[in-house]
């Protein structure tokens, strides 16, 4: 193996590392770069070691809503599903766990005390709601926040606190969020 020092340096500095794994092992990687030169009958070389520290990162949960605008007719006594066809993806979080995880729905403007947020599972859903508890396939997965149990009225935030919620359950919860307003006008 023959090469000039500057070419070796250029080659060594152009090596890269990547890891496309969904769930990478975070143990350090020890890398060896070695080279040798031969001139006539003599051979010499060098070995350089470096360590790559792999730090796992969390991919953000993505929620795709069906539309950015919904219509609600007052006085019809209807309940509107806010996101009945929403999809939720997260490539590296199959289970959402508390105590810091939650889903929150908040009115940002235009709401009144007559506005109500609630959870009403779709017929295909595996959710069961017995306030303040939310069950998925019979397992307790979340709690509805105290303000939300009062109907999520007015400017109050409707909050669902995770206990141990699978990704597909989170999608069911988001699809189950409803809006209603009993006002006649």
C-alpha cells in the first residue's frame, strides 16, 4: 500500500458514519484507521483510533388531520367529530407513557361557555370511557383531566393524560374528540 501523507489525510477525513436503524444500540463504536507505506524493502505505517458515541434521538409524533376547517350548525343538536379520520405515526414510540405525556385540545379563539369538547369513541374503536378513565381493549391507558371532565367548557383545555397508551390507541383517542354546542343560536 503506497500513498502520500496528504492523500492519506484527505482520505481519512472523508470517512463518514451513519446509522439508519429504527432503534439503534447506543454503545460507543471504536473505529480504527490504519495505513502503511512501502519504500523499497522498508514498510512503515500508523494506526489511528477514534470513538463514535451514538446518541439516540426521538422522532416526533406526527398527527395528520383530515382538514383544517370544519363546519358546525348551531341549533341542530349535533355532535361534530373534530378529527375522525386523523392518522398518527411515530416511527420510534410504540407506547406513550406518563406522567408527562398527554393529548390536549384547546380553544384558541372564538369560543363561548356553551362550547363543549368530549370523547365519543367511533363504533370501530376499541376504546371504553368511564370518566375519568380511558380503557383500550380493557386495559387502563389514560385519564381525562379534571377540567375536561366538566365538559371542556369555554376556554378550558381538554387534556388526556397517558398512563400506558399504544400508538394505535392514541390515534383512536384523537379520532374520538368531539365538539358540541347546545345553544339554539
